C-alpha cells in the first residue's frame, strides 16, 4: 500500500464522517421531538448518544472500500480482522446505548472479537493470548475516557496519530490503514463532540475507538522489527487511558465502592472540582496524553533510548497521586441528633408547657380580681350566668366611681343620693 492510498482513505473517511455527523446533528437538534411513552428519556438525547455511529460508519466505510480495492494485499487478513472485530464491538455498543447490557455479556463479546483479530493475524498461541487480553483491557480503558465532552475524541486522535507514525516507520504500511482513517474520522467528529457537545460518541463510538487503537497497537508490535523497542514504546501510547482506569479503581477501592458502578471520579471530574472548565480539562488531558505518545513514537523510531519512557511514566504516577487527593465523593449523610425529653423536676420547660402555664396564670389573675359590689336592690345573678351590671333603685346603671381613692361604700351612698 502506498502513501497516496493512505491519504485517499483518510480523506474519504473525513468527508463521510462530516456528512453523516452533520445530518445526525440536524435530526438530534430538531425542536419538535416528543418524549417516548412510559417516562423514558427524550429521543433527542438518544440520538445524541448514538452520534458516535456516524464516526464508525465513516471510518468503517473508508477502510472497507480500501480493502476491497486491494490497498492492503500484503496484510489483508490482519486489516480485515481489525475491521471485523471493531465492527462487532461497535454493534454491541450501539445496542448498549439503546438498552443497557450486562458487563459479563459485553466482556464476552469483546474477548470473542479480540480472539478473531489475533487468529486472522496468525499470531502464535502464547502471543495471541497476551494480545487478546491487552486488547480487551485497553479497549475498556479508552472507553472510560468518554466521560467529558471531546475528551476521548481528542485523546484518541493523538493516539491514532502515534500508531500511524509507528506503522510507517516500522515498515508495515498496511497496518497504518485503520489508524489513518481513524485519525480522519475523529477529526471530523471532534467539532460535534466538543463542549457543548451536540453529539456524543456513546458506547458504540467509544468501544470502536478503543478497540481499533488497542488492536492496531498489538498488531504493530507483533510486526515490529526485532531491533526496535516495541515492547516498551507501544504500550506507552495508552498511558493516559490506563492511568484513568487505575485512578478510578484505587479511588473506589479506598471508598469501599463497587468498581463496576460508574460515578463522577474520573480525571475530568476531578479537574472540574478544582475549577477547571470542561474544554480546559479536555485540553489538559490531551496534552498529558501527547507526552507519552510522542516519547513512545520517538523510542520506536530509535531516536530516543527506552530509558526516556521513565519520565512520562513518573509524571503520570505523580499526576494520579495528586488527583487522588482531590475529593471525588460526597460525604455520607448523618441523621440529626435526637433531643432527649427534659427530666422531671428540671428547670427547663417545653414551649407547650410554658404556654399552658401562661394561660393558667392569666385565668388565675382574672379570678383573683374581686367582683364589683352591687347596689342595694340589685338583682342577684342567676346560677351559671355572668354578674349583671350594678343598678340604682330607679333602675339606672351606676357610674363607676372616679379614681379618687374613696372607699367603695361612700361611692355607693353618693350614687344612691343622686338616684
């Protein structure tokens, strides 16, 4: 396969992905999309989640057409296995986007797809088992990076560019076909998934990207010349994805949480808690990934000694340790303390008892006030009725005595004389 064929495949993947993503974005952002019955999520959200299928179709179509035209005659079986395995994993992810599947089922399908790749590539049994395990591990590690807008797309683009360079330098241009179309497809999809994301890779796009990167790295390492340090250079290209997985596992282990239950404890989530914006988190993580990718590529090309790989690995370990110090989980809720009732004989009283005491005191004060002396000839009040007003012998009501301080008897006599 020549360089012109690689360029033509990349251009085709770019145009197909851009056209499909633009159409999917127009449909997803249509304002009149009703909600599904049964209280399910709106269809627009489902369309945004499955937007990664456009990148899968763009990359897969360009790679398949190139294979059909005989662009990889010397390694048609390996490239065909790569494309078939990635397509199987992408179909599984699309089903998972629409209806979540169990983890055991997804791992089983990924192992089967990885086995298909290593069998069609003709690897020895021991190397094939190790390659299959590596493919499954790295596929899920890259898929976990799809927790922020544009993060996996940018990191995957940088990693695919490193694999493309390694394939060309190592003398395996046929294995550079899928990394080339993947670079073009992710570049065309990046504008749609950048913050604020109109489309998302979802499980289909994330698992396709991770599987294509992991399987391409395994086959490029198997086809590397004996004099190159491929055993150390190519695994370094997945440093950030593996660091995110290690960060999540260690954090959940410390917090006694399930490692399979996804929460907001990834790299971008912790950067957000220290006031880094969503685009800033994507840019920082991409720059972090670019350092080991560039170092691994230079080591693979025999331009640097393999000892240089210790620098990005040490920096990654320090970054993971620093991120672990950022709290990722909310503190557990504690029940409010229960107040014990006051003891008998205590000086403390409840508000209800205080109000009752006030009412008792008020009624007692009213009862202690003596009734006004009735005038001679006044009728006595009936039992159970209130005391009538004091009246004179002629029936006129008495006038209350002025506050002169005179005795009540003299005031009553004066009133009788006026009557």
